[in-house]
């Protein structure tokens, strides 16, 4: 079985051909590459995007459909690690990206909010600390002492993040690719970049997240491929989870679609050694554990209609790598979203494009790949 999101028919993209050689070549046709190509094309840059398969065929079309603000670390941890000013700026950037995503995505996005749940008392204390930090710095959040039935028998409190939403991620990224093409970008699907040297003298943006593939050794060293597994059930009569839910620090996540289907994933911590991989294959052990979680949440094991795996990139410190690759003057990267690529990947593509355009945004203090050297 394949990704439920990718079954939707893809719109035909404009067949642009650049006049002259490209000034920038973007490698990767996911949310990051399409975001980067859109910003560059709107600025009049001759940009060519190469995608080895089809637009959105990687992690951008193989995730749980969550659109969340913030980074991979909780907000209170970000304040301790980065300082209050940088942490606040980071979260504000993601909220701005969410607002722009909402404006561009159309019916691929639903503004539902999200619910982060505490699986035990320790996680409840952690959620409470994050909630208090968010409120202190003026971010919208709501504390829930007693989650509603049936969550009350499984969880020990929750935080509502009102700005978040639900995505049909493949539809969204295909729409973003169409916007980039309409702005003048040349999109070449089923064309693999074999090496940076083969791309001529253009500036190169590597926007492949966990699919590093040996193109840039620096990324192979610092971005770790990470597999996430998901399944989708047949439609359910009762709507219980009409917005993104997640718990156990993101190791469990689920939502119901408008037709009642349950999209649910996670449980990779049951076999971390096997899930640090770039192989897009489901495994019986993880799938069984996701099915068991399904039974906990709905009281039965409904028929599974889809199973899939997607690969994202995890960075050593949980922050993305956005900027020039150290020691490579014409090579840029936007990757390493640590499981938060739907929003941060969209943001990162725009940020790296703006840096190429010479706008010198202040974000390198947060995301500069050179911090890992």
C-alpha cells in the first residue's frame, strides 16, 4: 500500500523552459524546494528545480498531515538553549509561515488547532512548563486539565495550540509547485541530480531533507535519515479526533479526516535502531504497534486501507540547517527539520532563497549550518 495523500490525482504542471542557463538549481521537489523556487522565481531569478521522482513524492507526501508552529524542541527548552529573544523569534517565524501557508494552500489546509497530550505525569509536568513559557511570552495556548472522553482514560492533561492545522500535504506541495511554475520556475520531475559538479556554475540549493544520498558530504555527516511509519483506516462513524493529536514527545500522532478516516503514525521508538534509515518501507513490528494504538484510541481495530513510510532528516541539535554549506561557496542547504518539515520546511525554503537574493535575514544565528563545524 502507498500513501493515501499521493493517491489524489496530481495537476499538470506548466512545462516551462528557461531561456539561458539557470542561475540557481534547486535539488528536491518537496515543500522546501518548491518554496525556495517560488521565492526565487518571483524575484526574477532563473531557477530550475530537479526532482528525482515526482513533486511531493518524498516526506512531503508521506507524513501525518500536521501543520504545527514551533520547532522540534518544546518552547521552554528553546528558551533555555537559545535565550528568550531567539526562541521567541523562532516561534514567531513559524507562526508567520503558518499564516502564509494558510493563505496559499486553499482547501489543502484546515485551521483546526492541535492537541498535545501527556501520556504520564512526567510528560504532564513538561507540557505545563511549556504552556507557562508560551503564555509568559504572549503566544496563544490553552491548558486542559482533563481531556474529553475517550482521551481522559489514556492521558493526563493537554495543551491546545490554536494556531495549528491539518494538511493534505501532497495537495499543498503540488499547489506550491504550481505557483512556482506560474512565477517562471522550471520544474523537471524524474530527473536526478547525480553530483553538484554536474549542475554547472549555478548556485545549488540542496532541499532533500533526509534523502541526503551522497550529494554533499557535509549533509551525510550531519543530517540523519529517520523513518516514520503511518497507516490509514477505513472511515469511522464517530468523529473523535478532528484535529492533529500527538503525545509521548511526538512518538505517537493521529487525526481524523473529514470523512472519518483515522490517520495515525509513530511508535518508531519501539525499534529506533531500525528506524534510523532512508529506506521507505513499513515493518511488521512498528505497524503492529500502531494498530494497537488505534485500538486504544477507538476501541477496535478497523480495517487498514493504507500503510506507508516516509523519511525525514534529523539534525544533531533539533534545529534545521539553513544557509550556505561550509567550505562550498555556491552550495546551499535547507534540511534537518527533525520531524517538523511541513511548516519549517516551507519557512526554510523561503529563507534560503532570500539569503541567495542578498537580503541577509537575521535567521542564520538560529539555523546556520556552520554551527555544526
